[in-house]
C-alpha cells in the first residue's frame, strides 16, 4: 500500500470532528480508512481489515485495481470533462463495448445508480406513451415490495422502507407495489397502463433475497405477453458479482432494459448506465434527458477498462468458484450462530441468531477482529467481498465469523 495522506488526528478524533459538520444521513462503523489495496484497507492507526463489503459491489475489482488506476491516470493527463455539449474521443468506444458485453443495442450514460433508475423510469414512461399508446400521464410501473433502487424523491415514493420514506412526501404517483417473488400478484397488477415491471433480480438491501427458480423467466414471459417492459436493476447484482456478467443470466433472461452502476466505475469515479434495445432507448430525443457529467471522458475511460476486465470472463469465474467456498463455509455455520443464509456467487445475506446480537452489533464485533461487513436489517449481515479476494482470505473471514458467533 502507498502511504496515506498525513494526519495528526487518530480515529476517535476524526470521528468526533465529523459530528458537527456532516449531515447525519449515515451511521458508519467506527473505523477511519486511510488507504487500501486489493481486498484490504488500513485505518489511520495502521490497523488492517479485510473488506467483505466492497462498497456495496462498487469495488468488485478490489481497491485500486492496477489496470483501472492506470486507465484513470492516463486519462487525467489528457481530458476529464467536456459535457455532452461536445463529443469526446472515449465515449463511443465505451458505449460500443458495454453494449456488446451486455448483449444490448444502445447505452445511456449517467453517473450514479439512482440516476440510472430515474433515467430508466423516464425511458419506460416515454416508451409507454410513444410506442405502446398509453394515454398521457396514465403510465404505471409495477415494482416489488422491500425493493431498494435508491433514495431520490421519486424512488422512495415506491419504497416500502418507512425509514427511507417517512418525512419526505408528497410522493410521486404512478407505481404499484406487489410482493417480490410472486408471479400471480405481479400478473394481477399489470394492465393496459403498465409501462414496465422494475425489479432487482436479487434484492440486495433486503438481505440478498434470491427469488425462486423460474421467477425471472416468468417475469420475462409475463411482460412480453402483457406488452410492457422488463427493467432489471443490476446496479448491485451485475458486472460479475453473482458468477455471471448479469444476474438475469442465471435464468437465461434478456430484459428490455438493464440498469448498471457501482462496479462500472471501478471504485474510482461514479459511472452508471441504462442499456437496452434500440426500440426502447431510441424514444429519447435531444433535450428530453441529460446529465452534465454523464459519459464524461474520465468516466468513459475507467468504464472501458472495467468492461475489458469483464470481457475475459475471469471475474465471473472467480465469483462462481469462490461462491461455492462461501456457501460451503456458511452451511457449516448453520446451527452455530447462523440461522439461515442466501448466497449467489460472492454475495450472501447471513441471518444471525438474534440472541447473539443485532446485525450492527455483529458487524462491530467483526470489525474489532479485522473484518469489515455491514448489516442490512435486524440480525442480517451481508457479505460481498471484492471478486479479487483469495480462497485463503475468504476462509479466514469465515473463520473469524465463526469465532465471533461461537466465542
């Protein structure tokens, strides 16, 4: 690791310094990270931790992956931002390769995951009016309960998490909420006004909830039959995390629109994208949607390097192979502090016996043992290490989890 920026203040002092000046929209674990490399981070006192969260999948390729850092450095010396008022020499190549990787026709570049979701909503509504013929301002979008698609005002309008919603109304209309993993409820909610069904192939924030086999294929069949779009939010689940480039590939499903983010920026810059068919994304015309930083040269350069890593298939294979190690290790902890778990690739939601503590308390105990994870809800923690983690590091993390739960 390279030396951190100099500071004369320790972790406790730095944490106290944040209190009066930072809005309290997060409740971080009490660790102050100063530098990182690969699957490891180091705090200001020099303590090392294995990162088993990977920035909620934003760090799929680990901290400071050499190929991604080199691409960013190279571009920083040339050009960083033009805005979309002009063309730049990096964007077309990025879009072409991302479309090829995801098997789609067109790319709408944005910055954050929430921006991708908002853009997907706008595109679906525009398609409903221009192509499907839904009467003006009548389009509806069907979503799943316990979803997490972001925290903008429109997105929390269809959240079922009261912490995300309470105090932020009035809410945006036009959404119908049905239970996740329930095709009958989904079919009952879709009608002639439905522009799209928007779901996460795996619900990450809800605790890495994996639907039954056949659910995603059923969503695809239903949306085709009913004449509406299937929009898959792969912001956390995509780009190698589950053992495939996209999580929908586990059922050989091709949505009309896929939302990408997090790992697309390589842990360096925020990069997101809406990718889909020409019939759908082609409904946008100049002036109807935009983003000052969306598709900027630096983002396109880093995003292209991310796509190049995924084109080899190495990271998808690693996620699948190490995912088997993760599942086997967690299975051995069931009845020994773990009451259940769900895992796909290098991604797991682990339900801890509530008698042993909340998810937050378990996360703090693991932190003190040199492992960084984060709780979701109740006594559930999520494990999502960088795809660069080794089998030995993964085994060590599982051993530490066993120690914390059984000591």
